[in-house]
């Protein structure tokens, strides 16, 4: 098919590269010329493992990038993958969606039937809005010349290619039969893994070929739009829940790592999103929970569980900051080293991360801050220009003469560090591992005063609890 992806960010560039890999002629449109140039030079506009390789293999072959909408004229399916950031009142700002819809409307071809797909995370009812903008700008008739469908994206940054080629589920919300049939035909390649063996060298996930094939779930448009918000909010609630349990574990002397492992063995619960942290953050959960809450309030149907999860999450950011303040006493003039600025490893996405909240708390009480992140420093610096912090190219530089180290993001690089050398650099060997990710026994053995989150005093050693057969 002839595919167009509008937006070449974390969703658009991955979606475009994936359909191009599967043999569809795919053009990515972005108003940001730098991103278009990067793609045309065979490079990914974002840091995402494997994406550079895919783009360089397919650019000029089945993958193209432009900064104008003329290609919409030849498209069978147009994906909208532009950003939907929060407005001050929490609702989603649809200005980029509206501009994309206008661009599509101005270039839609009356001679063919085009499916417009909302892949961006958008509030319930946005498909109707997009449809009316396209109708106004094209003069064409909805359901005769074009139809808008919802196809929310569930990829995880850092694992985006794996998730796009091997999703758990594909959700399609369509009220138009012809559009539904075209989406089904387009996704057959992924559902049936057509040519995957031949292509597996490109996306390097052949070990997943034996896994269960994805569920292809068709529903109405509004339900599909709601599925995305309800899923993200549910995951946010799950993380807030285990973080609250972690805080109670500390008081009562239990170990949250063992508790989440024991809980996760129940298939009704599952072990994902049950890892302790300094709280959820990033470019999706904060804005998506804010939108769902704002909308629920407007319609007199407030979602109390999500409200509580948001409040609990803020408490978790503060809990981490307070833990260090209590431990190191006055932070005035002391230096704190931060490892990790992104909300998760394997991404350069530093939008709305917990690091910005926690660093501000330290700065407010006079601490000096040094930071390192393998990929996220450029974006973090651009988004937080007012923060007076030292950006270090090497974690060893962060450790130099610090009074405390805080690991916020569980990059593998930090597990692989030469911690003996790190120990030799620090002024005070205090280390807080907010992900319970490092080997605390080893760190204590070499002299660090290391602690995690949610580990009560009766169980200082973080040992690997085992499931034994009986
Ligand atoms: N990032 C994720 O992990 C993820 C996962 C699932 C869903 N989503 C959703 O997908 C959407 C996109 O997220 P993202 O992280 O890829 O955003 P992003 O900010 O990384 O990318 C958006 C891109 O769209 C471009 N753009 C904006 N307006 C445009 C226009 N009118 N025409 C052409 N290009 C335009 C921007 O220049 C930018 O490159 C959001 O709604 C987000 O909630 C994101």
C-alpha cells in the first residue's frame, strides 16, 4: 500500500520505518526540516535502538521523508502521529492534530478512497473533529472519499521496534466498513508475520518468531480512543500502587522487591509495572492521566482512582528527595550526583521526567547537582534551561567528590560501571538506587553505604528471592 505517516517523532518515525520494512511505500512528513533531513541522510531523528539501521536500509527504497503534504494525494492510508501535549488545564492540546487534519484536507484526492488514522493519543471524539476539519478543507464527503479511524499506539520507547513488529494487540476503531477492511489488509503483514523470516535480519527479533501472534481487535472509534487512555492510566495506577506498598515496606521491615515478585507470580496480577521507582513520569503517563482526569471532571464523572495515583506519584518523587535530605542532613553546599535523566533506559526522551522534579527539590535547599545520562542530556538541558547543573560525559565525573549518588534510571551501563573506581571518586559513599537495580551486597562489600527503596531495616541485604519447586 501507499502509506503516509505525519510526524516523525517517537511514534511516526518508528511506524514509518516499520511499514517501509514490510514492503509498503511509506513517506514520513514532518514540519521540522531537521528531522526530515536526518531521515533522508539515513539517520533516525530520535534515539531508539535499531532504528538507525532500519532507516538507513530502507531510505530511498520504500521509505521517504518530506516536509510537505503533497504525497497525501497518492496515499491509501495516512497515519497521524503528531504530539498531543497537555494544556495548562490538563486537557490535550490538539493544535498539531488540527494542523495535520487541515494539511490532509487540502491535499486529499477525490479520485481515491483514503483512510486517515489517528495514531496519536487523542481524547474520545477526536476522530469526529479530524473528519470535520478534513471535510471543510477538502470539500469531500466523509465515508465516500475518506474515513477516519482510530489505531492507538502502545509501543514502549527503548523497545519500540520490538513492540511494532511483535505487538501484544492491534486495536482498530472504525465505523466504516471499507476503512476497516483496508486496515485489516494493511495489518495482515504484522498479524501473520508475512516474510518475517526473510526480514528478521533487519529487525533482529527472530527469537520472538515463536511467540503468540498478536490479537487484532476491532471496535468502534470512541472505544478505541478510550482504550489507549484507560490502558496508560491503569499502568500508572499499578506503578503508584507498588510505590505506596514500597513506602509501607520500609516502615514495616518488608522488602518490596520480594513482595512484587510474589505478587507478580499470580497470573491475574502479572509482574510487569510492579517495579519500585521514584515514580512514573515521561512524555505519556503524566499528560494522559491529566487529560483523562480533566475530561472526567468536565463530564461530572471524576476518576478518583486516577486522581489518587497522580497524587501518590508526586508523593513518591518527594519521598525520594526527602530520603536523601534526611540522610545527608543539610544539603546546603553539598553535591549530589544523579545517574539517569530519562524516565526509562534506552531512550533519549527527557520530557517530564522525575529527574526534573527531584533535582529541583535538591537545588531549592542549596545542593549542587552533577548529572549523567547516556542519551538524555541534550533534551533534558534544552527542556530545563534554568536548572544550574553540571552535565558530565562520564559517570566517573559525576562521582568525583559527591556527597551522595542517586540512581534514577536503570540503564544497563550503570550496572556495568566499575563501582570500585566510582567508590574511589566520591567524598561520601552514600548511594540511593531508586530502582533496586544494582547489586547492593556487592556495593556494600566495596564500601558504599548503598540502599534501595522499599527495603525495611529487617532485610538490608537485597538478595534474589527464589521460587522453589515443591
Ligand atoms: N512516545 C511514545 O512512546 C508514545 C507511545 C504511544 C503513543 N504516543 C502518542 O503518539 C503521539 C506522538 O508522540 P511522539 O512521542 O511521537 O511525539 P513527538 O513530539 O516525538 O513527535 C511529533 C512530531 O510531529 C511533528 N509535527 C507536529 N505537527 C506537525 C504537522 N502539522 N505536520 C507534520 N508534522 C508535525 C513534530 O515536528 C514532531 O517531530 C502523542 O499523541 C503521544 O501521546 C507516544
